[in-house]
């Protein structure tokens, strides 16, 4: 097994080196280094966005979600993702227009321009840093722990983490966004085929989809309906998740950058439709893996279950591919996020381009090192921030969408209320404030207040038409 | 022509809005019920699948309408 994994890793690294040599940029500028030169076609746009979106969480977390909480997990992610596609195709075009008009370098910079206030940019940047770095750290730590379990006593966990972060930083620093997008495409194809092979093997174990569900029903009927055996899937849970996921293309800078740099509106439209189809096709095999686990490994830990479904119950070659696919998924999501944080910082710096790029590259390393440190000394609070990462960044959506969609001169109401909402959200997650108000979860309450702020901004505060 | 496009987009937005709201009602997620199933697939699963496909189709509809619109390029 170790030999197979090492061979697969070596091939993966050789391909990465080949790609980075092809995309290496000597004279780095914001346009060619941070924005990949723009001009991204539909196929690469689709794969890079899908790979950024479907992280290692999809491969590890979704089968486990289906196994533990049942078929409602489909509503949680697949339905929300396709809702997101609709939002993307409706608002993406307006974002692109605004981005071109205001010389887009990052969402934070765009917020400074649209609100004519640095505070809006700092809130967008701060929100991204607070929620994305713990997410990256927890992802790296999860994969490292998994590798350590697959190959015990080979190297300590922190060496796995260090290796992943080192590959990520060297690769991003050398090739920039275009190299990352090539890696995403490679990872996307690899992951897609691997999980479908594993998913197919899971169905084959039962003989058919029908007998698979029949067997699950005999083991635990509650898995076949909501709210699931542990009562997680309430309507409120689904609504909060859907709102967070629908907002992703605008609140997660790694995705909004990809929307802006698409070659044409036609490419964006094809990419968005393709993303919806890919979401369904990627999540479907994780359902099969989850149902397989619900029957064969209902009581084991996540790590043991994934170890079985992805590695021990598969042929050696598929297992090695699965493992390297998992590492590649973690790398491609994390390097996109770290790189996006760099781009966000760049968009807030108003100095000569070459200097700004140098500073950004230093900070990409800093963000990577921070993620590495947090992945090694992962605390309960960090895990909490990572788990609530999508919902947390969604708090910025009303401010960002108002900035994108409004043609009025905007006041500071949205940046200030968003900053307050982010604080309330974090404090409520830490247990310093209540988690619900009048039976409504805090996320929904805060989102409702922010929507009210949007109405006030449009009707009361932001009346002057932008000249 | 532009008015027709706007009207078509409005219709799709209304349909998407209704589908969004409907997704969180017992129509799609009846609590504790897995019947009626379809070819052995539990209700919430196949209904959820249909909803996902409908959202992609609605997005495709928007893309067809926007095709001839002025855009950022």
C-alpha cells in the first residue's frame, strides 16, 4: 500500500513540476500572477471552480454525513449547490461588469471602491482571514491525521502537514493563479473518476441501488428521511446552509476571482451550468459511499469508516489513487484559499504593482505558515471557526451584494452592521452570547437584521445616485 | 424584445423563488417519512434529486435568455 501511494505521489509531483514549469512567470504582475492573466475558458473555469468548491470535505465529510445523518445530506449540499448555480448565473454577470468597471484586484478592493470607504474593504478582508485560515488548517490537519492512520509509524503527523503546506506554497509562489488552476483541473478529473469507481463498488456490494436502500432501511430506517437519526436536518438547518452556500461565489474570494476572470459571459454561463451538473455528479457517489458505511460500518469513527470505504475495501491501485486524490483535493482547495487571501490583501494596497506583488507573495507564505501552525496546534476554537466558515463568510453577503448590485452612493451602514454581525456570530459560537433568539438560530436572526439594513440602505441612507 | 427577455427572466426568478421556498417545506422534506419511494429510492432523496435538476434547468433557462443580452465583454 505504501509503495503504491509513493508511486502515485511521485507521479503527481512530476505532473505538478511539469505544470509549474509551463506556467512559471518571470515578470510577475497583478494581472498575470494573481489573476491568471484573465481569459479563462469554460473547461478550465469549470474544473478550477469545481475543485476549489469540492474540497477534501466532499470526499471525507459527505460520505460520513450520509452515513450518520442519512439522505437529508443531499438537500444540505446538492440542492444548496444547485441553488447557488442559479444565484451565480443571475448575479455573476453584474459582478463581472462592476469588476471590469472598477479595475478588480480582489473583493476587498472592490468593496473599498463601491462603498468609497476602507472600512468596507477591511471588513471583507478580515472576515475572509478569520474564517478561511482555520478552515485551511483543519483541512490540512484532517488529511495529515488520515495519512498517519493509513501509514502508522512512517513519519509524525506534523511532517505530513509540513509536506502538504510546502508543496502548496512552492507551487503557488512559482506559478501563480494559472498554475493553481491547472492543478485544480488535474485534481478535479482525478477525484471525479476515483469517487465514481469507489461509489460504483459500493453499489455493487449490494447488487443494486434498490437493494442498497432496502438494506439501509433494515439497519436504520431513520436514515432514509429527515431529520435523520440524530435530528440534525431541521428546516432551519437547511435554510441556514442554503443561504451560506448560495452566497459562496460572492463571499469566498477564491470563487469570486474565478467568476471575474472568465474569458467571456458565454464562458461564465457554461461554467455555471457545468458546475450544477458536476455538483450532482460529485455528490451522488458520496451518497453510495455513505449508505455502504451505514450498513457495514455504522458505529466506527469517521477516520475508520473512510479508511475502509476509500482504502481497505478497494483494490490497491484504486486505494492509492483515492489517497492521492484526497491529498490533491486538500491541496487544491487550500492553495486557492491562501492565494485568494493574498489577492485580497493586494487589492487593499495602493502602491507600485511590483512592490505590491512582492508584499503579497510574502503574505501568501505567512498565511500558509499560519495555517500550518494552526493545523499542528489545532484548538477547539479553531475547529469551531472552520466548521462555521461558510456561514461566517455568508454574514458578509448582504454587504457584498449591495456593493455589487447598487448604483447608489452607499453609506457606512452595511460595513458597520456587517462588522457587528460578524462579532455577534463569533461570540455566539463561542458561547458568550445565546445561540438562538425566540426559537430562531442566531445565524438567521443576524441574516434577517442584515437584510433589514440592506432595505434601510436602499430606502433611507443611499439615495444619491452615483455620478 | 428586451421587454420579453425581462418578463421571461422575471418568470424564471419567480419559479426559482417558489422552488427555493418549497424545498424547505414538507413537500420536499416531510419529517420522518420515506414514502412514497421511487424504484426503491426514499422520497426525500428522489425529490431532492428532482429539485437539484430543476434548479440546473432554471439556470440553463436564464443562460439561454441572457445569451443575447449586452454583457461585460
